[in-house]
C-alpha cells in the first residue's frame, strides 16, 4: 500500500519577528535594548529615542550603562511599564 501524506508539507511555521517599536504586545527587553544601543551608536538624540520607543528615562539610562542581563531592576520596571502601556494592568 502506498504511503500517504498526513500533512501539507508546503506550510512553514515562522516565528514572529520581535520588534522594538511599541505595538499591541509586550516587547522583549533584549530587543528594545539592542535597538537603543544601535540608535545611540548611529548618533540619534537620546530624547528622540526615548519618545520613539516609549521607554522611561530610568530604564533608558540603565540600558545604556549596563548589560540588560546585569541591570538592577530594569527588567522588572520595563515589564511593568510594558503591561501598563498595553493596558494589561492599571496604575
């Protein structure tokens, strides 16, 4: 008896690309940190970067001065601010 295909092999599962631009979902700190560093290295104004990426001054400063993995409370603060931004929690 010939073998049958049980699934369509032409379909591929792609992971959504994480974005640093604010949207409807919670962003990843790693992605935002990399975007901030790239923009600063390109010579963009710090205030413009903060406004564009909607990051608090506290988190922005910590991301510029440390690795996001070693930053004091930036991960918790960032996560809280992201959940506030998308309306998941209320202040």
